[in-house]
C-alpha cells in the first residue's frame, strides 16, 4: 500500500505532530547556585517529518493567536517547601535554603516542576545537583518543555476558560432577574461577602495543631538537628507537638561568652503570644536551675534568676561555666487553643577544650489546663503493688472500656470479720501486681435453701459486679490498642456427679508474667490470665440442721520468664578468592 492511500485522519494527526516537532530550538536558562550566573544552553529537538507526498494538498492551518500567559510561575513554585523560615531537606526549590544547605543534599526530592500539562508547550523548572563540584552545587534550568502527545492544546482562543467565572453580585438592578433564575432562593450580598472573607482568612483566634508558636519578635525557637547532628536554631516550636531532641554545636571555648545559644537568657527571654497575632504576651518563667560540675555532680539552685556564662582561664586551660546543656519547656494550654503558662527548666554545666563539640538536649511538652494526669500502673512494665489494668470490649466498639476507678477494674472477694458471704456482697479488694492473695467467707445452708438461687448468688459474689474480659499487658497500655491486650480465659470446673446441682465454691485467678526488655532494666509484662471457677455438688442437709460451706478466691502470679542468655555477634567471615594467576610465575 502506497502513501497515496493513507487515510485522511492519519494525515491530519501526523501533520499536528510535525507542527509541534518543527518548532525552533528552545533556549534553556541554567543557573548554578554557587556562581549565581545564568548562561544560555541550546536544546535541540527532533526535526519535523512530513509523511505526505509533494502533491498531497495541505490541511488548512488553524487560526493563529497569542498563547495564554502562564497562570503559575513555575520558577517560583515549590511544592516541597513545607516549613516556613526553614530549609526543607532535599528540597532544591526551597528559597530558605542557602548554598551551604544545598552542598549537603543527597538528591532533589522534586526534580521537575511544570505548569499545565495539557498544553503542547509549557515552562518547566528542572532542579539537579552537581556532585562533581566542591562543594556540591544546585543547578536550576528553566526550559520550554514539549508535550509528546498529539492530543494537546496548541492555541487557546477562549480566555474565560483559563479561570473561574466571577459570580454576579446581586444589586438593585439585577435582583429580580437573579431571584427568578434561582427558583426562589434568597440572596444576601452582605452575608455572601462576609462568609467568603471569613473562609479565606486563616483562623488567628487560637492556636491549632502544628502551628508555630509566635513570640513578640518572631517565633519560639526550638533547636534541633537538620541534615546532620549540628543544631539548627531556625526550627520553630509547633503547638501540641511534643519533642525531645539532641544536637551538637561546634564552639570555641574562648568565645563562649559571645555565643547566644549557650546563654540561659536566649531561652528564657522570649515572650509567647497567648494566641496568634495578639498583643497579650505570656512570659517564660524559670522553674528550676540545676548546675552540673565537671565531675558530673548535680546541684539545684534555690534562686531562679537568669545566669550568664563566664570564661575562666587558668594558664593555658580555658573553662566556660554556666553553659546551657539541657532545656525543658512546659507549656500549659486551654481547650480554646490559648497558651496560659510557660515554664522553663535548664541544666547548666562547665565545658573545657576537652568536651567540644558540645551536645545539648531540648524538650518541649504541652499540658492541658484543668486536667489531672491519668495514673498508671507502670511505665511501661507493671510495678509491684499497683493494680492491674483491665476492662471490657464492646461488641460494636473498637476500644477497651475501663472504669474511672483503677482500683476497681479487676477485684476479688474481700474477707471480713463476720465471714458471712451473704453480708459482704459488694465488698471487694483490687488485684495488685505481684501479690498472691487468698480471701473467703462462709455460707450457711438450711433445708429450705434452693440450689439454683444460691448457685447464682455465689457466682455473682465470686465474679463481682463486672468481671473484665481483657487485661493490659503493660501498666501504660492504651485502650485503643486492643490487639495488644491479653484476654481473660474463663474456665468452669464442675464435679463429676451427674444429675446434681452445681454450686460455685471457689474462683482461682492465675496471672502469668514475664520479664521483657533489657537485662539491666527488665519490665514486667503480663502474657496470660486464667480465671478458673470451681463448682461442687450441692450438699444435702438434714431436717432442722444447718450446714456451712467455705467460699474462697485466690490470685497467684507465676513468673514464666525464660532464662536470660548472653548473646554475642558472630565473627565476620572473609569470603575472598584469589585470582588463578596470583602466584604466577612461581607456581
């Protein structure tokens, strides 16, 4: 088949492709970060190919018109810039990054930034790193990128399609027309404008999660490591984000008095705004000052006045005292998103030439106002003498339900002086971790006593009002982590006498636990809980006589920890093979 019988549709598509490919070579702007210079670099595209024979008539050219102005400046667009006033790691388009920051990047997380991908020709910002330079440099290119698809927009002649249509605001002239077109909907120009303005304006009446804490001059600085272990002081403290970091500083001991990051006033002088963009300031109150000597002894000062670091020279040895080693912020907030209190605890120490670079520790915690901390039975492992955490799992719920009284979550029968089972109903004692317990009472039976009624009464007496279904493995286990909780295996053990009423007489709870974690600080973890309800046949009484039965409960803790074995890493093996002619010409 020759070219003369090519379908007309294919010829039109090939001509569109040739029109796109035949454009002149674009000029690429190349920018190197370290040199701050821009030089043109030619980019060559494939030549146009015309599959039509010379006598084939050309399709009519589309009406030419100016290309639309790009709505987005791709050179200024940066989708990986997530933190304000801070250089994001491997974000080559972040304007907050300097040449020094680019030199430690491993790659560009967003190498290409483009505009509308439906146009046949569009601007593209290309970012890369030149690792051959010393130090490595960032390379920026702004090119005209061609869309290889034949179904692309070459020319647009409908400019309103590039943006949203502005709605017509009702006034006294068009109100009747709009009320008819809206089918009776009531319009209010003032309310629409106010709602739009409120939705577009960020909420500045309260702090929200992750919002940087503002101060009177900028924001509360929370030093942290960025791309390396070195401290970066431009990291803002975020609302409700608890952090604990360690970082190092390279300092000159002889100039320690001039370094702000080593001064206590650098962390205690800022005043936090109660809410964003407000005039009410919350000062930072120094709560405690601890001095650490050279031999690591700690001394807490009674006075909380701000101290300044001092340089002491003893011959050739230089020592700097009262240097900030550890900073702890404790911020109190309300449920309305307001900061009410700010406390600071610092650890000051002494450094010399032998301890540089200096390591600092920074922590920040948020505490809600008018709330009490939830008591735990351990953190993480159980502590001997504290109650076991237990609860129920509803059929349609996803979390464990616990009572507010942690001493009433798992209880057993409590012994009294009267020893009357019917009189001590409701008197319980909590199950404490590590304590083996045994309690009981006496049940008096007469000839008129019904077995079924007494059996149900004793079962309720032994189990209590609400016997739990799950027990927490650790003392600080969360209720939402249902899969981590240990189920209670409830076993009923009856006598072998057939056709007799079974009377519950004992409840034996066995708790198996193990030592978890490091050998230096093992944590107690519960791995199994079994509740065994023991029943016996109902005793018969003679006429006019009473019979007494002992009812008891027992709790035992069994340590099932496996013996600890010291582990050592295996010696590395060298798997090397010599070349076959290594000993040539001797062998």
